[in-house]
């Protein structure tokens, strides 16, 4: 029997990166997986690939920054699968235009806060009532090592991801009596396509100064760079009943970057 047998999981951003890896893993462990993704071509491709691998998946075009879209996606999930047990709020990411507070464009604020903080907030707003109806469930949010320590440059992203940690703790306390757990993962560097393109390392792309700084730090922290599956495995554990004593936890998956 799979580790997520009879569970329905709603995964945002599952057209690529960590969430896509989680969609495969969750489906392999028996979950029915909803791919809530902004870009139809990516979402559809994940749906087909998960099905080809023998899983049960449904793509629902979703913009997590828009309340109507999230509401519709949760309603479609329940219409298709009857229940909802796992809410994995993964869509997000920093953008290269992020900068220190005195110089950053407020467009960056709008984009990043909407995607990285409002997105999980809206998914919880509409997902939690369904978790309660199902008798409980697991919420997994995504923060970052950038929220665990001060670092240069990404002021808006750090602020949003810090908010995700506080929000997760609030959820854990508020909904424990309804048998809902809420935890947050803080990855270091994960080599998704977006990250590889942004920080160089692909053929013909010169490394950015930021990439150079990261490379120097990685010499001291050899576990700090990983693959999407490394994070998806943590999410799988948090989604499953194996982690039933864990709630309100902030889990660094950063190879020690925030510890030493
Ligand atoms: N990759 C890393 O190094 C890293 C490090 C720390 C934290 N994280 C966090 O992990 C999460 C996943 O990161 P990733 O690198 O896998 O991302 P990614 O860019 O590979 O994938 C993000 C997916 O979300 C989708 N998306 C974008 N806007 C959306 C919206 N409004 N509604 C629905 N879907 C939308 C994108 O189309 C894409 O498919 C993010 O929250 C990110 O902040 C990533």
C-alpha cells in the first residue's frame, strides 16, 4: 500500500520544478494529484506524464494570486475526487529584479507578495474548509533559507517567505483541533530549470556575481544544493501520516546553510 493511498493532494505550481517532482512522487505513493498550475502547457504536460507513469492526476488551470481562480480550482478538485487531504502550496520563487528596500521597484513587491504569500493564503482560505470536511489533513508551505538568515539583495522575497513561516505557525495552532497539521520547508538551492537558467551554469551562460557567491558558500556547505526530488521527498513525508506528530515545524532543507 502506498504512503498516500486514498488521499487527494492539491499541488500548486506543479507544471515545473519541486512541485512537479512532488506530483510524480505523491501519485506513485497512491495519491490522486491535482496539478494547480498557471501555465496550461506545463500543467497539461505534468498531468499526462503522471498518468503515463500509472498515476491519477488532474490539471486545473489556476492562478494562485487570484481568489476566484483558487476558489474554482478547489471546487473542481472536490467535484472530481470528492475530498481534499493535502494542500501543498509550492508555486513561488524570487525574481532577478528583487533588490534592497531603498531601490526595489514596488512592482516586484506586488508580484512577489502576491505569488509567494497571498497565494498560499488564498489556497488555505479555500482549501482548509475541505480539509476539515475530510476529517483533517496536511498543509505544506514553502519558505526558503533566505527567510532563516539575513542575506543581501532579495528584500521582498525574504519578507514574503518570512511571512510564510509565521502564517504556517498560525495555521498549525488554529486548526490542530480539526486534525490539520501545517509545516513549512525552507530549501537551500534546488536545481530546478528556473534556478539553473537564472544563476548560470547552462551552456553559454556566464555565471552571475550572485552565482559566484553561492558557489563559494557551497564549498563550505556541500549538502546545500539539491534536486527537486530532494525537497519532494520531504513534502511526501509531511503529507503522509508518518509525520503525524509534526506540526508548526520549520524544516530547513539547506545543507546547514542556516546552521553554521
Ligand atoms: N528552487 C530553489 O532553489 C528554491 C529555494 C528555496 C525555496 N524555493 C521555493 O520552492 C518553491 C518552488 O520553487 P521551484 O524552483 O520549484 O519553482 P519553479 O519556477 O520551477 O516552478 C514554479 C511553478 O509555479 C508556476 N506558477 C507561477 N506563478 C503561478 C501562479 N500565479 N499560479 C499558479 N502557478 C504558478 C510556474 O508556472 C511554475 O510551473 C517556491 O515557492 C520557491 O520560492 C525554491
